[in-house]
C-alpha cells in the first residue's frame, strides 16, 4: 500500500538534504524514511513510558513527591 503525503521543505533544508545525500550516497526518500522512523521510534518510547492512568511519565509523577 502506497500513500502519497505532500509536505514542503524550505530551501535551506532541501539543500542540506541534497548535500548529505551526495555524501552518504543515499536518495532523499531513504533519508527521510530513516529520519521519520527514528522520530516515530523516539515518540513511541516516550509515550510508552507514560503512565496511562495519569498521563505522566515516571519523572513527572515523582517530581513533587517529598519522601522526607
């Protein structure tokens, strides 16, 4: 299944993508897919660390708790 999603890169980002692609010998589709996969993996990890009952992650939950 192929989905076409349209988005716009500014000139500076497009140029960086092209230069990096030449250095890495990768096409822009590959680099964008890798970058998006890394972003998705990071966000899924962050979401999985949140407590579904409180919508807080571990540190947020314990930040205001005084154990003394």
